[in-house]
C-alpha cells in the first residue's frame, strides 16, 4: 500500500524523486526504492519523516497545500495537519479514485504552470522579438491585440497558454521576420538549439513553435537532475534480479493466444514476448510504440515484471533497439533513460527517436524478435482499453513488421550514445570547441584556465613521470590555445560547486584528452581562482558561476549547440552524449536552474 500510494501521490503532484529528495534532504534513490517496493520503512521511521517533510515543502513552495487539503477533505489546511493526514493515508488509505486523481492532477499542473510559465514565456518571447527586431506595437497590429498586452506577455505578467492559436500566430509571424535574414536566423538557431544549416523551413518553423510553447523547464531540469543522481549512484554490484526484487513473473497461457484484448491483454502479450526472447537467447529485440504508456506505468507490479524481464534479456546479451517518437515529452525521454540506466551501463541499449510526428488519430505498436515473433497493435487514440494487439508468429508477417521497423529507422536519429573512454571523447571534440557557446559543470576547475607555471608545480608535487609531464604540458598548451580561440567569438560559462575548505582538490585533465587527475593544495586552488578572476576581467565572453549544490561531485557536464555530454569521473568512467535538439534545450534549462542557486 505504501509503494502504490506514494507513487500515485507523486504522480498527482507532478514532481520527481529528485525534487522531493532535495527538499527532504534525503537521497532520491530512497524514494525510488519505496515506490517500487524494495524498501518499506516503518510508520515512525526517520526515512518516512524526511519523505513527508519533502512532500509538504514541495506543496508549500508551489502553493498546493489548499488543493491537497480539499482532496483529503480537511477543514484545516495547515502544514502539520496535512502532514499527519498524508502520513496515515500512505500506510492505511485507499488509493485515490481515478476521476478524482485526474482532476487533482489537472488542477496541480495548472497551478505549477501559472507559477512559472508566464516568466518563461516572457523570457522566450522577449529574446525572439529582439532577434526579429519587432516592437510591441508592430506585433500587436499583426495579431490584432493591444500593444500593452504584448508588453505584459514580455514581462511575464500575462500568459498565452490558454490561447494556442495566438501562440502559433505569434511564433509564425516572428519566424517570418527572421528566416530570410541569415544573421537573424543564425542568432535564433543558437537560441533554440537548431542546426542553422540542416533545417528545412518547415522544420525550423515547427521547432520555434514548440520552443515558444514548451514551458515545462522545471520538469525538464528536474528529470536531468534525477538522471545525474542515478548515473552518479549506479553500482555494478546492484543486481536487479528477480530473486532480489521478490517479484513473481506471470507465466503465459498454456495455449498461446493470437489476439490480446485491452491494456491487461497487452501486458500479458509483453510478458510472453520477453520470456520468449530470454528463452531463445534472442540476439536483438526491436521496440516501437507511440501508444499511451498507461499499460506500462499505471500498474507498478507489472512495471517491475517488465524491468526484471528486460534485465533478463540484457544478461543474455540481447541488444535492445528502441525507437521513441519525437512528440514524447523531453522529461519522459530522460525518465526512460534513468529507468533503464543499468541496461545503458551494460551497453545493450540502442535508443533512437523518429523525426516524423505520429498520427494524431491512430497509434501503433511494433515489438519484434526478428525471425521469431512480433506484437503488432493499431488503435484509435483514446480507445486503447477496448483495442487489441496481435501476437504474430507467421514468418511473412514478421518479415513485413521488420521491414516496417526499418522504414521507421530511416527517419530516426540516436537519442544517446555511450562511451567508456571519457578522455578520448573529449579528445575527439576538442577541435570543434570553437564552433558554438559552451557550458561546463564540474567539481574540478577547468584545466585550460590554469597558468602554465602553476600546472608545472602541481605536476612536480604529484611526482608525475617526466614523459607524462611533457604530454600533459603539451596538451595543456593546446587547450589554452583552443580556449583563447573559442573566446574570440563564443562564450564559455563554467559552473563549479562551492567547496568546503576541508575537501581535497583535484584537477581533471579529461577535457585535455587525458585520463589523469592531479591533486592540488588549497593554495594552488587560490592561485588558479586568481587566474580565473583575471580572465573574467579581460574577457567578457568568459563566465565563472559558483553554484550552491552538494550533489554530482563525480559528474561532469559539457554542453554546446551540437551536443550535451554527461561524464562520470570516478572509478566507473563512462560518458553519455545527447544530440536531440529538444534535449539540448532541456540541458540549457538545467544550467539556468542551477545558476539561480
């Protein structure tokens, strides 16, 4: 009851484990384990008290307490009374009925959007109007509204979220003022993370429209934080096996069916599909679905079954090729990567996203074990509960499904690629660092900003072999040249967590293409910061942003217009590289969020 009620409550609140964990002062993985039933703390345990504190703080922060109080039929909406009520309900209460749950979710989403979206829209509208060179009065005349209304939109006092036609007209007009001017288009493409050479006019217009109305920066930033936490905390010692999770896998029917009805039928078909892949040691499984994901995520027991079976495929060495569709929310894609992180770490995941938008009327599913079986679904959207899926074993039908999947793959691009050689990944990208603005987050100060004399002292203090010293010094000189060249035309924003004076200091040389870390003293760090201060005074394109953040001590993030890279910098060196434009925007939101701390 605790796990299912907590899962439902956090879903209604539209919040992530990372958000609650941050407010509660506990590890997000604890919340994840409670939600999936791997941990069941006692009623009066400190873990539950922390969890409740996080939930109440989230509700207070976003002014949701009154909505929750009404949902739990409380006359007194004060925080302590609400906390006690939620505490008892988590352990003893019945799940919130579906109609009430949907109503609550919609109320809370509207509340969250009102609290942040006006400012986000205003910032985006202001940026695009400046690039387009369009005044308030000019845009107002085109849209047939008062110029004061445009002014209120720009300063965040009004929102156009309730009028999608106005938002689209605004976006289309501003785009028309920009597209034929190469200088303006280059400025816009940098702002919305669109390749200024590869986009067609329709793709560019659509991308601007989505960017203008994509207000969910908070959710995107939080989903990135949750992914970062999972990457940092991952251990190969944790085995998501069936025995450890205590999950009983459903066995397929004695007489396998050809047709599976409704969502429950879909679940049975998927269990049969994955068990067959495990039993036959399938080299690959291919997955595509643009259906509503309720069949997977609304049943916690089934979701755990699904995960266990997927891990079973991975342990057999089965490669999992999955195509997402472009209209999935960015935070959903990040959450999917977080959920399947062990599979990424094992190197068996191959995720893609289809650049073609799905049919708004019908949904499709193709789950394929080449040469063995296929689940095929074709539904009217919104009618999934009464729909069906075919379980195909006919060779010709499977071949046809394989052909259809390959056709989708032609219109798809990779979502994320992984590499176990972080230093090599940096070495590969160094020549391209001058091509766009750059953001960096790391527990280590950038090696490129360190004075040469200071580096030589630190190398001597670390007793580095002479030949390696020469290599490091050469790479450092190259790095400084690249940085100087980069700062002539582009910015470099360096985000570094504020250190406790008792911490040891390291300089990570991975950005120079070297798998090496150097210890340095507090005095060395002061000298390095002094050099950074001088660089700040000399070059306006360089920014150094200290951030108050205690997480991600073993994480490095690099972002430019073409890609975002997350690196784990401790004993499990691995990097994740993202090139999806919408995901790059989400990383930009993440940097904006942490810059406020």
